C-alpha cells in the first residue's frame, strides 16, 4: 500500500478511571481501623497514604531500599503481577520511567509503622518452619514471596473498607489521597510531583488541581495581597 489507511482514523477516546481520594478523616479512620484489627498490612496502608507510592512500587519495595535512620525509601523496583505479559510469573522490574526512580522522605508515623512491621515479619520468618522464601521484600506474602495482586483486594483491602465503614474505593485511590492531602495543605506541586514520580509537574496539576477546593479563591486572594502590598496601586479606585 502506498500509505497507511489507519493514519486518517481517529482513535476512540478512553475515559480515565474516576479517582476517589479519601477525606482526611476517612484516611485516619482507615489507618486507625487497620491498627485496631492488628492488620498484617497496616504498614502498607500507612506508606500508601503518606508516600503516594504505586501498589507495584510498594509490593516491590525491598528492605535494602529502606533507611529508617534517615527516614527515606528509595523506589528502585516495581512488582509486575503474574500474567503480565501473558504467562509470565510475578517478578520485579525497574520502574518504567527515570522519574519513577526516586527517593521519598517518610513521616515519623511511617517510620514507626515500618519498625513494627519488621518485627512482625521477623516473627513470621521464625515460625515458617523452613518454608520462608526470603526475597528481601518489605511486603511479601506469608512465606516471603511476592504478594498476589489478585488475592490482595478481595481478601484484605475490601474487608478493611467494610470494617472501617468507608466507601468502596480502589487501593490506588490511596495514592490520590496522598497527593490531595498534601496539595490541600499547601505543599508545592513540584514536591508532590517528585514524590509521586510523575514525569512532569504539569501532570500533577492536570490530575489534581480540580479536586482541591478553594484553589481559585486562594489565587485571587494571593493576587489581592500582592497588589495591596505594592505602593504603586495605593489610592486606586
């Protein structure tokens, strides 16, 4: 063919999945409920809310990437679920983009949660009777191997939401929750973008600016303050 006939075809538009970030009190309820239940995955939820790491990045996190003294985690791997590509086993791969390779600072609550989580994991290892397959993962399954993506949501995540009385949101919405809470608290979008591993700050602004109430009002007030501090505008009107 002299030309590709598909070049003139407009591809169908794909609808983006609707994000449902938790409100601050809902995020607190989620974490408090997990702690009260002594949920094995409490630290996973704490890191998801406080760092905004993707699920694959969290499940691919290794202890060698965690520096509790410096309160820092480094994202160097992501866990690809089994069957991606078709027939492949679950495996660790480098993140897709250079920006996804990043360091993220931990709040004190996340550090304390990881300390407790390591104690739980050490006890599981000791009680595994030789069946533990140590891969160095921070969030492995109960015998040290990669966590099963397909098993996690119905067995752990959904029951936690029901127990906490929270809406049926996706685990990925904890990432949106992290970004939204930080932006609502006035953290600079560039910092949030780097935490999330976005390729540019424009992606962060495009995705999250519309969910933050009061941004337009804040911009108008900032402009008013800037002008009122300028002596050249005195007496106008």
